[in-house]
């Protein structure tokens, strides 16, 4: 029968192990405490540095440049942003300022940057009004066919006035298609932007929309007396060509200088009326 050997003293061997484990835990805790203290110190340093830099007079704005503005004054832009000379340029959030500037109805695009040590550059691209529309109140329409602002007399240039439309005719930032009637108006205004157009936008007083018969244009004549052109719908390029030839023909005929009304609803011929709009009398086909 085999004899058992002497038993190991487990208690004696476990004491050093426990001491080593305790020492390891202590070192770990000291390491974590050191890292935490370092982070607190670093955070405090960042806060102190941020406060020092954003309050340092060396970075105060001595120049705030505003470019691209034509309708909006420099003072209006700065008042809208609440940014003025003397502000610390590192204390302002450029992204927040840009978002705030884009919220202004006249601003289509904007870029804001800073130049160390004391300059802020603001560049705006304003809305380009194409016409004014009467919806009970008058609103400005941009070149994308969107209503962007109620007309309050701020824009001093000439704009054709559009009547006969409703709010549903206009697109909604790409979410809704432009209505057929307003699409026709946009086509006429696009043609009126050309240098050789017989109906230039600068001379269009009003575009009247009738959903049944189409567009009628009131245009100021060279003599200052208004003429009326019934365009109807469709084939505007060809109709403009016909009108150009008719106007050239009339210009060489003093007896026809009093023509005030042109009817181009039928593409095959032009009907002219030598009397004032609203008068009765013989009309002539050309």
C-alpha cells in the first residue's frame, strides 16, 4: 500500500500571492486615478485656453466685410446676424451664423469666414426676383419660380406684375411641380430676357392669366402708350417671331402707328386693332 506524501502548506504559499494581487490592484487604481487627474487637468487647461483666446482683445474684429449684397444693406446683414466690430472673431460660430443668415428671405446662399487675427468675411448671394405676383397681396417670385417674400417696397427695380394665378400654381422647393399656367408665364419671361425680344421684361407692365384663353401681356409702347398682346398658350417662340415681323411692318407705316392690340392666339395669323384697348372697331388680320 502506497504511502501519502506530506501535504503542501497552501496557506503559506497563498500569502505572497495575495500581497502581489493587492499590490497590482493598488497600482491599477493609482494609474486610473492618475489618468483621471490628467484628463481633469487637461480639460481645465482647454477651458482656460478657450476663455483666454475668445476674450483676448488681439482677436477682436476690426473689419467685417460684407460683399454680394445689392438689396440688403451692410447694416441690415450685420443687424440680422448680431455681429459687429469689436466682437472676438474666435468666439463666433460660423456655421450658426451661416444658418441664421440663410433664414433671411432675401438670402439665397451665404459664405462666412474669418481671417486671423481680426477680420470676418461675409459673402451673400441674394434672391433674384423675376416678377411680382398678385395673390390678394403682392409677392416676389424668384427665377426658379418660387415665392420667396412678400413685396414691401424693398426692391426698386422694374418687375412685371402677374395676375390671375393662385398659390397652387407655384412650386414648393421642388416638392410640387409648377402649374401649367405659371409654366407658361415662366416661358414668356424667359423669352423676354433676350436682347432681341419683341416683349422685353423691362417693358412688360402686367401678365394677365386666363386659364381658358391663356396669357395676355400689357406692354408699354415706345410713345409711352400701352399695348396689349394676346398670346394664348403654347408656341411662344413662333408667336414672338410673328410679332417681331408685324412690329417691323407697322413701324414703316405711319397710318398704323396707333395699333394698340395684337391677337396671336391663332398661330396662323395675327389680328391687330388700331384702336385703344376696349374700343370697338374694325380689326385687321396680318
